[in-house]
């Protein structure tokens, strides 16, 4: 496979400007674009931004105006910290085709930009398509935007729906607990986290949030949860974290 990829890339340099579109058939363009796109996505996953941009830009030149390519470029620009360019690519993609993936990714960006009204709209558009496989992600984005607007009850409902779709995922639970804390209901958050930890005692994220709540008024109980986490942990870094947190307790 590596030899094949190398051969294709070497072939590209044989054309003026690299893989000149005018010199190859449409079928070849599509194959090369798919290859560059996949290489770009792989580079993104590995954090190799320059490589990702190179491959994705080549894919975009060979097959312009493809929503999947534009979405990947938007994500790359976001990783680079250039959110305005990321937004431009999301908008370009949505003008070509309304895809739930794009609406959801754009919603997440809008939350980062504190444009919550727009984020709610984009998340709802993602959820409008029942075929969308990552409904739980759109629900969590919707919840985040609603919570930022002060609509905690609606946010809690969105997080609960996300949890139903992904019961093994602890993130919706963490977001629910955060929402309860934001409206002054620490006991609800505490009960929720304790229930979740009975099913997943090795979750550092759940333990950390529960300990942050208990440490104020119930340090002995916080220590007990840290001891249980430490004793169940298989990673030495997790054990060290638990020991460090115990030392910080009053």
C-alpha cells in the first residue's frame, strides 16, 4: 500500500503544477482526490497539520466543492486556530449540500465563538435528519448552547437523550452534572455521579467531578472515592493522580 501511495504521489510531480487536472481523466481525478482526501484525514488524526493541509488542498483542487473535503478543511483550519477560515469552509459546504455532519460541526464551532442562538439552530438542523448516526453529539452540542443561554432544563433534557443513545459514554453524564451545578442543585449532580460511578468505577472524569463536589463539605467521602478509584486503576498515572488529590483534601 505504501508503495502504491508513493507511486501515485511521484506520478503527480510529473505534471505541471502537480497532478494537473487537464491532463488526466475524470475517473483518475476522482481516484486521486479520494486518495489525497484519505491521506489528509489520516494526517489530521495524527496531528500532522501541514501534511493534512497539503493533501486536503490537493483533493479540493482535483474535486472542488465536495462537502466532505470542505468539512475536513474547516476542521483543519479550526485546529490551526483560524476559526474565521473554518467558518468560511463550513458555510461553503452547507451552500453545496445540507448535511447533518456539517451542521453539527458548525454548531460546535459556534459554541466556541459564543454565538449560541446560531449554534442551537445548527444543532437542531443536524438532529432533524433521522439518518444521522451521531445524534448524541448533536444533542450534546444543543445542550451546551442551551445551557449557555440559561435554559438549563432544556439542556438537561438534551443531555439525557444523548445518554440514552450512548449509555456507555460518560460525557453526557458529566454535562448533566455540570448543568445541575449551574442551577444550584449540587445534590442532584452528586447523586447522578455516584450512580454513574457504580457502573464505571474506573472513570477518572466522573471521579474528578464528584470529588470536586464532595471535597467542600464531605472530604472523608471524597477520600473514599479516591481510594476506590486508585485501587481499581490499572494506569500508574491515574493512581498518582488519585494520591495527589487525596493530599489536597482538607
